[in-house]
C-alpha cells in the first residue's frame, strides 16, 4: 500500500476502536439500565441472592421499628403484670426479627412483592427520563421512588404482629427516593443522547472497519487481523472499566461494612456489561483466527491442505459442518447477538462468506504449480509472488 492509504487504514481502525468502546457502553445502558424487562430480571436475581436478602431484611426491620411502636404491640399481647418487659423484649427481638424476615425473603410470594415494587419504580423512572406520561407518572416534579410499603406490611405479618399494627404502617414507609427534580433535566438529556448514539454508533463502527478493509488492498488480511485485535482490546477495556468503575462507585457511596455487598450487587447489576466485554473479545479472537488460517505460515498452509478435499470435493459436507457450527452457537446462546434474529442472520452470512473465501483460496493454491526438484522454495515463492 501507499503511505497515504496506510495512514487512512490506521486512522479508520483507531477511530473505530475508540468509538466502539463508547458504543458498547451506550448499548449496555440501553439494554440493562433502560430496559424494563432486563431490569425486572436483574431485580429477581438480586432478591434471590442471600447477601441481598440479609441486608434488605435489616433495612425492613429498621423501617418497621421506625414506623411502628413494636413495644406497644407486644404490650397488647403480654399479661398486665409483664407490661414492663415489652420494651426490653422489643429490643431483643430486633436481630431475630431480621433473621425471620431474611427467611421470608426466600419465598417466591415475598420475592414477587420486591420485584413488582422495583419494576414499577424503574418503569416510572424510564418514563420520566424519556419525558413520557402514564399512570402514576408525574413529570412535573420528577421524583421517582421505590415503594416498599406493601412488602413492609407483609413483613409485619410474618413477624406475628397484630393486623392492627400492620394497618398503622404509613403508606410512605420504606420509600426510597431514586431521583429528584433537580437532576431531571440533565438525566433526560443523557437518556436522549444514549437513545440516539446506541442506534448509530455501532453502524458507524462497522462502516469504518469495512472502509479500512476495503482501502487496505494488498494488505487486507493484515488489516482485518488488526481489526480483530482492536476488538479484543475493546473487550478487555470494557472488563477493566467495569472493575474500576465498580470499585470507585462502591468505595464512594457505601460504608466499609457494606462494601462487600455493594460489589456483589454491582456484579449482578452489570452482568450484561461483562457479557458484552467477553463477547467482543470472542469476536475479535475469531476474526484473528480466521485471518491466521488464511495466512501464509507453514501451519496455515498445512491446515488448508488437510481440509482441501472436504472443501473442494465434498462441498455438502463442508456446508453441513458450517451449518452445524451455527447450530451449536445458537444452542449455546452465550452472547446477546446469538439470541436475536438479526444476530443469527449476521452470523450465518459471516460463516457462509468465510467458508466461500476459504474454499476459493484453497482452489487457487491447488492450481498453483509446484517447484521442480532441486529448486529453492524461497526463490520459487518469490517468483510466484512477483507473477501475481
């Protein structure tokens, strides 16, 4: 390639790699933070986690004690001669009550209350951020909360408190404010930007990589291999960013006793980001491996000679094997692309194109003349390259 074309190829690859990192972050926000179905699934995973159950049980018991006079409720059930023991018993029951609530949180019916509360709050938050209206949505003040009052009343019943006590639990008890009007405008602008960027940045990245491969005539295989390594770099950067951002956020927002739980919750809440990172690494390695197989090394040539009879003389077997690979990928479904129709179509096209290109290369190599005995193979390969 000429110097200008080489500079253009490098510029396109580096620029696309930087944009790819940003694009994958916007895709993660779109899929995990702004998608209610994914959020609901994540909420269920959280409430099924023992550490989360234990921490939530402590919070609910604290809220119950803060909103209900537990000592008075016990006094109603104790004989008049033991009224003075109500307060000490109430204090002594605090820790066992938390253990009882933690056990109750393992039951599907109780877990559904948590999932419903968090899912409803998330849907309201997304509607507010996208400036949409609906039932229970007030975009005027921009306050979104998680309402755990129903769950709190159910916990009072699980602890054996009288029904009259549960009825006294205020409607706003256990309310967690997750956004106020002061941050509404900036959050709405950010979501609008993510909605736009997540749609077009990936298309831009693919276009830039395709342009780099097109311009790199004469060194196309090398350019595509570099694109593969750049994807590996993007995936590793995402995994490192997930780790570093998680450490910063947890250390900044949580107290030391709760940092272990915070990291655990972060790992569950950012699972899709980790999936995107590993998927990007996998796609990059597959691209690099394909270019190595098509390369001029001794091992690559030997591999092509080994599979040449299948590719040329037994095409149905080759295409059947390619279909089997695609089927195995679909059954595995390890990445999001393999769970969508467009991803399946894209993989099918790439596998078919790769097999066709490999078959064409094997055919060309089979038709090449072989050196005469006593001819230096290095000189022969040099003359063959000059003829091409």
